[in-house]
């Protein structure tokens, strides 16, 4: 048996774990501020959900999903993304019958079999928000504002918001015809994959990462040139809302989505600090996804952000390390009777919400105090024979070295008062 993690997976612990917990706390507080409630969906779903929800022609479904048949002969897939799972939960639990809009967020492990790279493992983690039940541009603006506020709270400033509109079904149909006509004039210069996508899903050609293809796509028509009156008004209102909310943006016709259920607004927050994979957060309006999965028409908008990528970009912009983890108190001891008293006090303090620690390795007093320094204890105390006889403990502040004598019978109450001042 090989004692190593599988390629594309990693263990998260120590200082890195502290970074994750810090980001997760910021996310939870942020979503509370915006009135979004957390949802946790299962790690695996029926394969058909993603075939319908993500799209059978996508690389995710064709090449990247972890799929298998379980013992009940069900075709199962580990989640390659979370939006389809949230839509399934929205329908299964009839959330559409509640007061709308429905506002949900998640932090979830996600799985795709692809080449590991910076910020993207085969098991990675996504933070995302979804808002159901309104087609108003105010919802688009609010979802974008969550992404904008998150990046500000994380201290990530070297990002730029790019927005675009894909219009509705009629705009999309008209644009696809225009785009196909253009692509046919460039066909011989495009890669094999682009040539394959031209007829099936021409929008996906614009996503090609081949530099030669991008060179020949520079003059492609834009979807903005094909917007109908209602879609144009929606996009213009969104821009006015973002301006009013003081959220800077760039209109970028190159921001597209190849899936048919995307409508109107699409957006990405793009960073220059993580190389070619510069999108930190991206999303848009998907008014047709609920229909695709099997429900009645419910408009929706949302985004996803890779947790790993958020942490990489945050580290790139903020080189200062996290403040060291600290304990409120370390209680050392000498002898078995003192050990009993030390753990009695430690446990009582923990019941009061105080981070207290003692020794589990029966170390010498000198070694115990070294341990207290290593765990950054703010205060320390030692219990020995004389302390047990006198019923008093010397409480020492580690940084200043100042100490005070505290009656053992009142230690928990008095220390609680000190630490909570």
C-alpha cells in the first residue's frame, strides 16, 4: 500500500488549514450580511443530472466526470460542479413555493478528472451563491456585489470585473447564425476542436485557448450587436446599478458561456496574479436551467469561486502571515495529584469558552514551559505540592512576565474575568 495522496488531491492541515478556516468564516459572515442561507448537497448525484444540467457536449461531461455504477445499478457521479445539485434540491424540496427570491450559498468539495494546475486539483472546493425566482437586473447586481465584497474583505484588490450579456433565446439564435457565418470564413485556420465545435456549439469556439485560433477570432461578431430591446435594457440597467453601487466594471464581449441555459448577464472577476488561469470568480444568469433539469420556468442567477484559487490570489497580494494561533492559558503540573487538579481546572475553563491546555506527555516543568511558549499561551500557571497545600496558584502573563496569586477555589472565575475584559 502506498502511503500518499492520489494525484490531484491534497491534505489540508496546519497553517494552510487556518487560512481555509479564515476564508470560510469571511464567506459565512458575508452571506449572512446579504441574506443568503447555506445549503449542503450530497457529494454524489445521479449522472443524468449533470448530463442535463451541465451539458452533454461539454468537456466536463465527456471527459472529466468521476462516474460509476453503484451496487443498486444506479449511474452515479461525484459532483463536478454544484449549481445543478442546488437546482435539483430547489425543485425536490419545492423551495419555489416559498417566498421568493430563494437565496442560497454553498462551500463544497467538487471533482473533475483533469490535469492538476495552480489552484485546481482533481478534488477542489467551490464557494458559490444561487438566487432563484427573479429575472430583475437587481438580482444580477446583488450577486455581483457579493463577489466584489468578498474580494475586498479578503484583501484581493488586483482584480477586474468583466461583464457581458448573452441575451435571450432569440438573441442567441440570431448571434449563433452570425457567428457561424464568420467562423466558416476562418475554418481552415482553426484547430480541430474548434472545427468540431463550430456546428454543435459555436459560442464555445470563442473559449478556445489556442493562441492561433484567438488571433483569427479577433474580429468575430459580438453578441452585444445582436441584443433585442428587452435584453439590451436589462444589460443597461445592470450597468447603471453597478455604477450606483460603486462597483467598477469593464464591458467585455469575450466573456461567454457555451451552455444554452445561460441568458443575459455573464461575468468574471479576473486576476493577473495567477497566470493564464486568471478567473477568480465567474457566473451569470441561467434562466433556462431549472427548465432543463425538469422544473417549471424559474429565473436564476449565481456564481462560483474556487476556494483554492481564492487562497492563492489572497496569498499573492498579502504576503503578511496570519497572526499566530494562541491559547489563553497553559496549566503545567508536577505530580499525579497536581495533574488531577490541572485537568480539572482546564476542563472547567473550557466550559466557559476559554482555550486552555495542559501536558499529556508527563514532561519536566522546563519542557512544559517550552511547550507553553510554542503554543503561544497568553498566560501560564504551574501546580505542584506547595500550590496544593496553600490552595493558591501563581498566574503568569507570558509576554510581560508579570504574575499574580490567585486562590485555587476562585481560579476559574477570576481567570474568566481577566481574559474576557
